[in-house]
């Protein structure tokens, strides 16, 4: 149970009583009394003082029955002759609904006992039969009338124990384990079955295994503590031939259910609910990093791990709790909140915690489902100290205890605006502390009973942390969704929790950001193992000197080809040298910025090389830029001269600049210059180039990259792609993008060749792939959008000479890789996924793939040579493996900064606190990523582009992948349109899907497919069909060029649509009556109109009465509009079967 709840208080009172201390409550004062001659034990007195608030709360709610007012009669037995329909308790009602929705196997409560010795089977059967007879709830079934469930008690004497005597289980422990699992997983039929099953398996004459399975709808953990001693007494009394010594039950669980409904009047409920509404309004959905894609429907497939915290730590936590006037539960929960905050990055944390729910003395001896769930919401923003957080947690917990009478189901109905099939409402993580001692072994008349751990685990939540106090410290049982997390993730999480607890003990007054969570070993792994990237390369040289050496080594080898024109290394070097001398004469020197504005041609490379050989840095300017952008760049870099061509000269002059070298016009003049390399050449720390990237202010910003960073990146490509003199590298990029640098120059370091392809060829994927094949290209780099278009082409090009395909610039999807590796010709060609910002000299990671990797989100790889990557949280502390944070990069490739933007440079290029070098800097990329256990980096998106739909964080790539996997779709991109914030401050964002259909546009078919793959909140609100997706100059999808969805004839924005046939009219009438709404559109979502789970059951019942068709609850949740349900109803009624699915329905946007 949750810490310091009813169980805790009763245990404390019993402990005090054992010391002879009586605790009572009088005139709103808490008093203690001991016999005159006895001294008060200080240890107990201190515990009573620490729990004073909880004791006062307990006594105020648990005053003896005889002291209550006449108006408060307590729980009374109902008249069986008068009350014909006994309602379910609120907790039962929730479980009944869950059973209707998805089955309730996860709410089976199995207990396995190993019985050794002489077993009296008749006594055992008798004892169980009497337990079932004694506690009506164990023989209560649920009946339904008009969508409302009631309790019906079955007659006594109808229960039987099942006995299995099969030799296979005597000899094969594995077979026994599987048999027990199969028994546990047999569903309870809540309309027919007893709520307790007992299976006895005979292993030998003196050894048996007893499996007792209860359904949670009739029992809870407290109930087990009632059943076991009663079972023992009944067994012994039968063996000994005497009456059982059990106190008679004056009330039953059904009496409690009736009392609960009567006691929780509308006035009381409103008062209590107002607290929960205020407390939980606008709460966030906890988004822990998971290892697998969350299923469309929540899975109960669970697994568990057990851990132990040593007694010394347990004692220290107890002492800290006592010192702070809190309880151990509160301290553990506060640290758990910090853990969740560190893992999710969300300061708004909601955690569920169970509480006994037996607020009446009369109920303490009853078997039944009393347990209630409290939602404990705490805020960790503002970086409070741990002590401050603990105080907040304490107050939150006490307030929750004061309002615990409100059933969780009512809180959900009042607070949860959305219900999803793939997660629990309001909270996704459960936390509890149990101080119930471990059950001792039982000995009955020569029979010994030993509790065995069940190997069957189901997960009702994403995570459940269940902590139990023991003499050996704190035992932690973690139950987790096995479809969300793997075992290693939980081991790391628990290690981090333990580290936090030890930090709390050591420094409880520090801010929570300063509580160390990562061990020294993990810190070493993150900083040194994952960043073991040191590789020697000629650091004292630059590309210029190395290229000059290569030109002397292989002067007659072909360096550059463009169409029919080719340049040898010698020719290329000489012409670049001559341009360098010419530029020097015109005043160009080290670190001068010289713009290049020239079309794709060998002159482009000559111009760039000439500028760098002159000691200057080149600034690429696209010929197709608007004159205003060209003017801004030239002014920003204070250009004194521009290298261009006759065509480019005209564009530059339009921008108002006249000092231009046109390489074709000025050829004769340049050819008169010396052919040797100028004496003054750049060094490693001189600028190599300035590339302008998009700026948040609307103006581009120039990134200044030094020669050392450029050269390191070139050698990373040389080493990882095995570039040599036989390499033929395709130049496909625009030279205004950073990937152009290595495409131009990496092969030229090694005596290989660069082939420049024209824009006309690049804009025709079929033409490009044929050219690459004919030119025997060995290395090709493309952005994924372009690669997808290329794979659509019907070409005979086999690319038999291609050694590597490099993808970069966008996230590459698993679906795209499946197409590549599944291609009959390309499937054996390795793919390298590359990632990096311009501010780090281009790529900083490489991920080599020889087949489709076993990842849903394809990693971007490990750091390249001499670069270091850190994943940091908001406090710029290391994030553990698996935990998302911002990607920072350090190393030789980090750029000098932004040109003329000192403040932005200071903000983005900061001191590297993890480096031993005092001058080391790191660049904050603004990208979100996380380390995988194998040291690869996973890219997750942008920090400034986080998408939330109805409070849930989503990945657009997941939706795009689902679209691309649909046979009806050829290409797809998903965007977000943001509207005005809702009442809770969340942006009313909607998703728009742009697709290139594979044939005709089958909107209904696409939506149907998505419904089967994605949860409802991830289905695009609007679908737009396009002939092709617009691309930018470098081949990426141009989101700015996507049309307005409404103007492009996408799905219309919301409007009222009335019923169009009899089925829709029937459903509309039912909805309007049930919801109390005068007009309902057939496209309205039932739950957004205020419908809840119980209303859904009643609606389904009404449809059944009207049509004879029973709509499955899950189907109703998935459709949930009149239009979709009407289609489902008509199809299934026409087919006279309930097995028909909605596969052929046109799914309507919600």
C-alpha cells in the first residue's frame, strides 16, 4: 500500500500497543497513555510524533461506531428481499469495464504454494468451500441490464477445487511452470464464474502444488491477509474434528457497495471532486523513453525485476524521513519523482499510488476490492532543493489522503479529457511502499506450506515500483510493460534510483539538479568509452598542402570530371594556383572572405581551391538566391571581391556588386600568373569556408569553419568509406550546403576522382542513377527523400560499382532501408547513415549498415574520429544511456562561430566542461537524441520542434513510416498546424498528412490502414494528395512549399454533418439522449462530447436492443463516431456475423 496509509497507521498502532502504549483521540488532540510504572519508549514516541498528522486523519475517520451520530449508521446489511439490483462498487465498475474492453487477465491475482507433508485433500476442499460460502463476493457474478452491471450472489456449495494428477509434472519442472501459467491465464467469465479458483497438482504422496487464483474484482492484497488465516483455521478444525473459531460476518461486500453509493452523495462527491479537478487540471502525460514502439492498444504483457537496497541505506532514509517530519514513503516518492523528471525531462509528474480504501472499521474483516488509487501530482520546475520537494510531496500526499473517498473512476471521469487505448488515464507509473512483513512458512498438522514466486507477470501500467520493508533492507519489485521496455533499461533505471537515494542522504539540501544519478562507471562510459575517437591525422597540415602533395604524386590522374570535360590533378592544381596568385595581387590574404557565385562546373572547384590556396576562406553563394539575399551575404561577409563566371557576374551585379572575377572571361589574365603554390598558405586554424544557414531571425547566419575541422572530417570520410585512388565520388550537392565539401574534396586527398553532375541530371532520378552506373561511381550520397524518389524509378542500372551509399540531411526510415536492401541489384551495397551540423564541419557520426538494422528508429551512429558527443539535460548534465537530451558536440571540428553574431556564438558555442583542455568548446546542436547501449546515437528531432497533440508528445516520423508502409502510398510527409491554446494551455494542434498516392487516391483506405497501425491521436486530421512532394535545392522535402490543406482540397475543417440514413438517425438519437445534447454531428467524437466508459457500455446496450448487434467495446473506442459506427453496424447486420471487422470501412477523421 502507499506509504503512511491505513495499513501503515494500523501497523504503527499495533506496534505501540505491543509496547503497552495506548493512543487515542480526544477533543481534537492526539494523546498517549501507558501504565503508571512503565516508561514511554522513545523510539515509538518519536514515530508517533512523526506521524501525528496521519494519526489525526485516521482517528477522525475511524471513530468507534458507538460514538457516531445517529445520522451516520455505518455500513448496514441490505434487505435481500427488498434490494433486487445490487450495484457494483466504483472500483468494481472500472474493472468490469476493462474486462469488457480488453479482457482482465492482468487483474488475476495468483498465489502458488508448495505443500510438503501429509495433505488432507478433503479438509483442503472443505476449507476453500467454506471461505467461498463465508465471503459472498467470491461467489458473486456480474449481470447486465440496459448497459448497467449488477451483483448477483450464487448459491452456496457450488464451488469445486480442481485436482490434477499427471506424472509429467512430477518429473518436469518446466512443464509444471507452463501448466501453472496456462491455468493463471484462463480468463474469468465475470457473468458465470466464482471469483476464486483453486488448482491442486499432485507431485507425489507428500508433495503438492496449490495454485489459488483470485480475480481483483473480488479481492485485493488486504483480502489475502484475511483469507489465509481463515483457510488455516478451517483446515485445522476439519482435521481436528472441531468447529472453526471464526467470528461471524455481520456485513458483506455488497453491503459496502450499496453504502458507498449512498454515502458518496452528489454534494459530498462534488466537494471532494473539486479538489481533484483543481489538482489535476492540465496535468501532463508522462512520456518516459521507451525501447519499443508503443502498441496501438495497451498490452498487459509484463515482466518483472527484483532489487534490494541494503539495510544501512534503508535506515538512513528512515532517519531522514523522521528528521523532516515525513514518512519513508514520502521520501522514496520524492526521489522517485526526481528519477522520472530526469528520465522524461518533464517537471510536471503524476504518479499513481494505491491506498487500502478501507476507511470504515466494519470493512476491515471483509474480502473484497476496496483498494483505491490516488493520483499524486508534483511540480519539479524551478529546480527546488530536495528538502523543498519533499515538503511538497508530503503536502500533496496528505491532501490526497484527505480526499481518498473519491473513487479513482470518478476522478478519471471528471478530469481526463481524452481516453486512449494504449495508456492508462491520468498516470502511467504506479508507486507503492508495503510494510507488511513477508508471509512466514505455515505448518498445519504435519503439512508445511511454502510461498513460491509466480513467474507469471502482467503489467497494468507502464511501470510499477513496489517497495517492501524487510529486515534485509528495502526490496524493490519493478513490474514493467515488456512491450515498452527491455530488461537492461530497468536495471539502469533502478541503478539510477539507488544513486539518487544515496545522493539524497548525502546532500538533502541541494537543488535536485545537483543530485548525482550517474555512477562513476557510467560517467566513464559516456565520456570515454562512447567517445574513444582519437585518431591520428596530419594535424599540422591543411587540405591545400595535402592536395598539392597528391597533385605532385599523381599529376596525370583524373581529378574532376563534368560531362565530357575532365581535369587532371596537375591541371586542377596549376589553375587553382594561378587564381590564388591573382587573388593575392588583388589584396586577398589569410582569413579574407571571398564569395563564390558560380554554376556547377570544374571552374567551381578551381575557384574554391584558388581562394583557399590564397589563404582566404570561400563563401558559397547560390546563383538562384534572390538579389536581396545575395546582397545581404556579400555585405555581411564584407566582400571585397567575388569569384564567379560570366553568367554569375550578371546575378551579382543585380545585387549591386561590381568587383567580380569571372573565371571564363578573365581566363587569359589569370593564366599569366605563376603555376606554383603561393608561399603564404593557410594554417590549420585559419578559416576554410563560411557557409550560410537559415537563421531564426529570418536572415541567414554564416558559420565559420576552420581548416582543421574540414580536414578532420575529410579524413573521417576517407577512413570510414575506404576512399583511395580507385574511388569515384559523385558530387550531387549544392555547394552552399556543408555536405558539398567532402563530396568535392575527399577523393582528391587520395588520388581518386570527383564527378560533378549537372542540375538537369540530378533533377531526374532515373537519369542520375543511369549516369552513376555508367560512370562506375563507387560512393554516392543522397538525402532520404531523393533516395525514395530514385527507388521509384524503373531502371536497369545495377550500380554494380557502388561500394557505399551515404544518406544524410533527414532521418532515414526503416521502410526506406527495406526497399534498398530488398532491391534485386542494390541489396548488397552498404548504407552509411551520417548526421551532423554545419557548425561541426558537417557529419559528426557514421552508422554503417549491411542490412536493415533491428531498430524502429534508425541510429545515426558513433562519433567520427576526434569528435566527442554529449547528450545533456536542461542543466547540461550527462544523460544516462537511453534517456533523451540535447546533443552537444566537441572536438577539432567545432566551428569558430557565427560571422558577426557574437552573442549567438556565445550562446551556442560554450566551454566544454568535460574536457581537460581549458580552451575546448562544445556546440549545442538544438537536436534531441539519446545514447543506445551499444554506443550508437539515436536522433529524435529538434528541441524547438517538439510536437504535442492533446498533451501527448508524438514523433512525426512514426506517422510518416506508417504511411510509407501502406501500399496505397508512394511518398508521405506529416506536418503540424497549431491553433489557439485550449483551456489547459495546450496548443490545439492538428496533424496534416501530405501523400503521393500509389495510383488513385484512396483516402478511406489510407485512413483504415492507419487506424490499424496507430492510436487515434496520431491519425492525421487532414489528408492531402499531391502529384509529388516539393523538394529543396539539396533534395530535402520543402515543407514551406506544401500547400494549405484546405485550399488543396484536404479533409474539411470541422462542420456539422447530420444523419444521412436510418442507422445514423438511430445512433444520433441514442447519442443525444445519452449525452444530453440537442444536436450531434455524425462526425463528432463520442468521448470529446463528454462521453465516458460507462456511457459507452450503455450506448452499446441500447444499440443491441435496437438492432440485435453487440458492438465490441474495443471497436467502439476505435470508431467512436456515428458515421463510422453506422457503417460498421450496417456491414455486420448485413453479414449476420459479429466477426466482421471494420477493415473495409471508410475511416472518418475525428
